[in-house]
C-alpha cells in the first residue's frame, strides 16, 4: 500500500470511528442495546476514547510497515485528540442537536 493510500485510510477510519458512537445504540458497537432508552453520553464518550486508541494503533501499524516510527511528544496526541473530536461533530449534531421525528 502506498503512503498516500495509508494516509487516506487512516483519515477515513478516523472519521467513521469518531461518528460510530453517536450513530449506534449498541454497547461497544456490537453488544446489547440499553434496556432503558438511549445509551448515555458517558458511554458514547468512553467508546469514542476507545476508538481513538484503536485508530491510533492502526495508524502506528501502518507507520511501522512503511518504515521507522518517529517518536511523538504530547503535542502530537493533543492535536490528534482534538482532530478526532472535530471529526465526531457530525455524529454529535445528528444525535443531540438534530430534530428527529418521534
């Protein structure tokens, strides 16, 4: 896989992973549905954090496959975390700010 394809794969995976907790009612994307109404916000944020680390692991594996891994400081993780939250905005808007017919 080329380096450009790897970069676009990580961006697409990050966008999908950031929005999945807000578009899915199941626990951890495959578990049972909550018994009482919708999944709470804290559960969605926990899934968002877990998916952030999974996408980061995938990106690390692709970087390792392409060559030597460059060591990152805290600034890198702060920026990628902020970007991941930005990518989650469409799902958040759909879940909490959009008008849904009952």
